[in-house]
């Protein structure tokens, strides 16, 4: 629980630090949309990792596919 | 397409040296080639020069366009944006990989008690500060820090160079497969990432100088990697080099009477920092350009956070990172963005430029003037 709180605090600090620039930008809506979309992904991913419920790792899947194709790792 | 010139060609070269250096100073770029690692470095550099020349030509014939503009010119508005997103994902992967390598190295070698998040945060905060401040700051920072990289390598190498026995390099080319494989790893993992400089090249002060400074950077990087590889084979031995995760650090520890292994850590901090800064800069700049936003700076911190989060997801521990490094995954991810798309861009731009020239020739001069 404390670690999730720390994540929230870190992300809030980053958002607060950028808030001035986000509000003052000429294309406010677009930049906020992208910024909060990426920040949302970070938050979701961080919480899921902390709860040990992260989505399946795409790189492990890629390595398995390569292995199935006969492209084995180096020895 | 006239862009504001932000960096000199000297700064371009010095950023390129720092970028190529990345994490190569601590890991073994040609681990599978064992005693023939130096041949892999040589072959890898030759392939790398070809790749870099391709990227430089793409930039040259596009006459001042950056990567986003080139992709839009070649693949159309929608196609270009899709290709740009692929590039952003690749650059994000690069920064994640380098951040994670740095964290794992620091935990394994210098700060075993410190939480990984703290170490990674330090690197990412420094890198994102440089990326936020822009190319000029990255260039000027590199001017000060990057010359320390070869210096540290020279100090460690000269301190250990007291032997005249070179049997570690023999027999040569007993097994050719791993040598070629390692050469491709070096080419893709070090030189091929130069594709990111398509976002930087248009902001330098001369086209001719770009070629010269880039090839100088390649030469210096080659000298550094060759020195590191030859030293590790000579000092640690080809068999042990294959099993040790950080041979350069072990080599630095072998120097009697003095502990200069922090020099190797410093190398990683500078090289890794430059690489992460350039990657985060490119990701944010590309995102802002494809979505038509005037500012890229607020996106830097969000991409920096994403780099850390992705690192903990994709490479949860050192073993996974090591497994990924030894697999073909990196090469498979690199080939489309480093070779395939640039070749397509080169061909399409050539065809389009020819068409445009013909149209201009056919148009009567009075219409052109009018």
C-alpha cells in the first residue's frame, strides 16, 4: 500500500511540475490528452507491477516465437 | 524546410560518440565470438558504416527534413504517422533497455543495497533534464563529458598493459558462425541506432560536415570498442570473458594497488545518460510533431516515467535482461527500423525527387517565374 502511495506521489509531482506548461500551451487539449494518456499508462503499469498482476511480457513472447522459428539464443 | 541551426558538426560528432558508446563500455558486445571478438568488432563496424551511410544519404537527399517529415513525404500522412509511431516505440525500447542495463549494473557492482528505482531515477532525471533543455544543452553537455569516455578506457587499458603474451587471440576463426552473429549484434546494437539522428541531422550547420563528423565519431567509437574488446581478451581471457557479465569492470578491478573501477561506472553513466537523453528527446519531439503540438517539453517527463515503468515490466530482473541480450530479439526489432524503412525512404525519395525535377523542367519558365 505504501509503495502504491509513493508511486502516486511521484506521478503527482511530475504532473504538477508540468502543469504550468500544459496550461500555457497553444494546443492545450492535444498536449494534455497525450500527456495524461502516457501518464495514465505509467500509473496503471506501476500499480499492476506492484500488485504483481502485470500484463504478459511481450518480449518473452517474442523470444518464444523466435525459438519456435529455430532462432535460438546464443550459448 | 529551413530549420534553425542548433548544433555544430563537432557537437554532432561528440553526441554520436556518447550515443554509440551507450552501455558498450561495461557489457561485452561480442561475447559469443570469444577470442575472435576483435574480428566481430571490425566486421560490425564495416556493416555499421554502411548502415550509417544509408541514414546520412536519406537525410541528405531529403534536404533538411527530419525523420517525421521524411516519413510523411515518403509514406503519406497516415502511413507516415504509423511509421513514426513504430519509430517512437523503438526509441522508447532503446531508452528502456539502456536505463535498465544501467540499473542492473549499478545494483550488481556498486550499490547492492540501494533500491533499483532510486538508481534508475537518478539517470532518468539527468537525461530528461538534458532532453527538456533541448539539443543545444545535450550538445554542450556532451562536449564536456564525452571526452572523458576514451580517457577512462585509455587509463584502464594502459594500467593493465604489462604483458607481451598474445596467445589469448589464437587460434583465429576456429568457429565462424558466432563471429558473424556478433558482428551483426554490434552493427545493430551500436551503429544502427544512428537512425535516431535523422531527428538531429537537419539542425546541424552543414551537410558536408555531417558526413565527416559522423565518420569521425564512428572511427573513435571503433577505436574505443576495439581497445575494450582486445584488452578484455588479453587480460581476462576469451573463455572467462564469455561467462562474466561485466568484463570491463572485472578488468578494472585487476589493477594492483588502486581501485579505478568507478571509472568504468562513470563511463556507463555518461554513455547511458547521453543515449537515454537522445532517445527521450526524439520520442517527445516526434510525438509533438505528428500530433501538431508546438511544444515537446511537457512530454519529456511523461516519456521519462514511461521508460522507468516499461523497464520494470519488460526486464523484471537481471536474468531476463541477459536472456534478451543473448537472443535474436534485439536484432529482429532493429532490422525494420534501421535498415528496411531507411532503404524504402531512400528509394521513394529518389523517385519523388526525380518526378519533381521533371515537373519543374516541363513547366514553361514564365509560369515558374509567375
